[in-house]
C-alpha cells in the first residue's frame, strides 16, 4: 500500500521469468481482450474524468449521492490529519446488512479514532442506521448498544450462532470485537465470552464454514506492528517531503483463523488448519469455493508481499498454492501493494475470477480462473493498467451495475500521503463497464453525477438499499463524509436478486453455489461473506438478465452438497430459496417511475 513510488522494494524479490511466461500465455486464452498501452498510464487522479458528466440518460445506471438527504453523511475521523502514522491512513469500514430481520438492508459505519492525551479515543461513531424503506433512515446507534471499543477498521457480518440474526465482527487495531445480535434491535459485546483475544492490528475479515460442520468460522487479516501513541519517525518520500513509515520498513503480523465450536466460543485453529505463515502484512480476505470441489478456499491480499491462495482440502485443512496457481504475483513476477479482493465470473465461463486493487503505478489486477487450480493475470489484456494505475486503489466491488449480464467494476481511490508533489491526495473513484467479458471501458462520468465529488475513498460495500432491483454502493472516505450512491436510473434490462436460507446453523447458506440460465446463457454466483477491504457487502446475489423475459432455470448446490432446481422463474423480482422449503418465493420489484422523497430522519429515533 505505502511503498514510496519510483523505487524498488528489495522485499518483493526478483522477477520470475517462468511465472511471467506462464501468465502471459494463459492470458491469451481470454479471447477478444485488448492489449495494454505501450506508454505509461497518465496520472488522471487530479484531472477531470475521461468522460465528462452528462445529463441523466433515458435508461441505465445513474448514481446519486443521497447521504446528505438521508442523514447518512456522518464523518468518522482517522487519526492525525497530517497522517504521521500508517494507522491514520486507512480510515474506517462499512457494512450493509439486515440487522433487524425486516428484509431490507441497514447500514453500519465503524467508529473513527484519534490519539488525545496519550490515549486512543473515539472520533465520531460508530453508527447504526435502520432502513425504514426507500429514503427513510433512522439513527438507532444509542439503543443498539454498539459503542467505540478501540481503533476500528473493517466489519464482517454473519450469523455465527445460528439463531437467524446477523451478528457483527469488527476488526480493530487490537483487540477485535464480536457483537452478538440479540434479535430485538440490540447487540451485546461477547468478545471475551467468545474467546476472541487477538491483540494484533486487524484490518478485514471473512466468514465461512471451513470444516463442513455447519458452523461458520472467521478468518482475520492482520497488518503491521505499530504504536499509534508513539509512532515511528517519518521517512522522506522525496527530499523535503516526510511521510509515515509503512510496510516496507515495519514488521508484519500473522493472520488468524477462529474455528466456531458451536457453543458461542471460538478456538484459534490457524496452526492446525495449515494456515500458519510468516507475517505477510494482510489487508483483505475472502472465503469461497474457487475450484468448485465443494471445499471452501481462502484468498488473502498482502501489502508488498505475495498474495496467498489456500486451497481447501476438506475437514478444515488448507494448502497454500498461490504461486503455483498464478495469483501470488503480477504477470511480471512482482509482489504488489495489494488491497481489496472480490470475485465474479467476468468472462462468462461459469468460473469465478478474482480482481484486486493495488497501490499507485501498479494498477488493479484481474486473475482469470482457468479451471484447473490455476489463474492467468489478464490485466494487461483488459487494459487495467491504463485505467487504474494513476490511483491508489482501495475498496473494489464487482457487480452487474447495468444488468446486462456482465459484472462491472467499481473502485474507491485515494492517496495515503496528503502532501506529496507528484499525485493528488483526494483521488476520485473509477467505474469500469464490462464489455461482453472481453474488455473494460471507463464510464465514471457517464453513470451519474456523484462520482467526481466522491474523492478519497476507502471502504466500499454493495447492496440493493432501496429494494428496486439494482445495486447501490456505500463508500467511506478518509476524514470525510460517508457516500451513499443510489442508482436512480431508469431500468431497461431485466434482473433478479436471489437470497438463500440454509439449514441451521448455516442460516445464510454460506458456501452455496447458484447457477442461473436466462436469455440463452448461464451465470454463476457464490454465497459468501467477505471481500473488498474494510467492508461487509450484502450476501444476496444479484443477476442482470439483459433482454430475458424469464429465468429458464435456477440450480442451487447447498453447502452440504444437496441440489435444488427451479424452472420458469420470474424476472424483475426478489427471489428467496429455502433449503427446506418446497417452493421458490418471489416479490416483484417496485415500479421505479416515482421515487419517494427522502427524509431527514437520520438523527431521530
């Protein structure tokens, strides 16, 4: 993340020619992709978008920041504004989840922190906002019991106790916190009772059933050894421009796997699972079955160290295959400053591909899943370097934002150094449209008026906040307001959202695979909890269906391996599939020709 630009980090190791050749050859298998530009990417971070803002189109996505109208534009601060410590630079996380069981998505924003009088104290938040229908939000933080418990980073959501209510984990600069949802609108801090006692600097987390016992387990990425009260002295970025020390000079910390015992407590299973590794400075993580063998795999992004892919062997055991699989380094054999991770089938072959965001002058990466436990870095073919290398990338979301059947990419951006001469600090996000699985094109200025002003982004979480059939985005900014980007465009393509209800204790069916056939082609979605960075996106699946008039078939493989199939299913609907239910439940999306007026109830109970 924070490697000074223009220099070579000896810790990254030499270029691996064999790895580069393998990845480049494999990349040619993705037909129709564009080549990477010959010259260096222009740094567009401080300039106007490549596509200037236009009037609202007759159809398609149109994102508007409604946080001010909804009373959601709260500001959590992150340490010293001058950013004298690496901890000051990460900002806070966000979660979208149904906290009260009323079938719409609520919003949690982690609390800010700062050092005052030699102590770490709260600096705004945390906040929990209840969703009372499109445009109507209520601040229920005080009654919820959620409080500031330390320097918060990324939330992670799951029903860890199998009672049907979604619980909340918050990774922190030691110790982390686990909040149990009591089911009555309140949360209880059960960290000590659960036995989660890691003092390290947790950044992000992911939930999944790693051993097949039905109880969801927790993996936490830990970052660097640093004291916020007495940070290390600053280094010169360039002569006369001191910046904080980061991963190039500070020691890392090992990640943790917490195995769910099923009685409300957890045990540290990092060593027994095969996940013990040298401290690799973890940033984000994702538990999902990437090779379709029925076992959950784990992908971890690391800052200036090789990224890791742990293949699930069953029974809670893993083996690390990142380098052999082609996802540890770039196509040039270099470990990068990797941040967020997300997955989606980007090229239409029914295999989940991986996308990660990186530090400036590295560019975001897409690793195409080749189906034989290997991946190919196709970022160059997709021109991602030219589209993203000018930015320090943070939260990254893959989702079909225009409902054409191809997942698009949204990435939050923002530099970590406020006062360096060669790059803007307040960088805007980038929004890339997936063109038929063959290329990305920038549409940042075409899909809404809010993008250019949403600068200095950090965490991003996606979900359909207003229940109208398309994805909305929530983004935190460093020392700035939360942005709530509502898609208010006119729908011209079909879509469907699918939510699974599994058998207890895995009530969300984490680890399930859903395949949809519609309009002459197939799509796939994996039910998971994690990804991006500092964020907890919704676990529901969104499928864009283009011009389809019906869903021909839906196939579900549940976490226990059992199968369900449904035929001739409705489009433009929210679909619920229960593992023990005989029928598919559906609720049509509302007509979006008239939108409710937003309220300002955000500060009222």
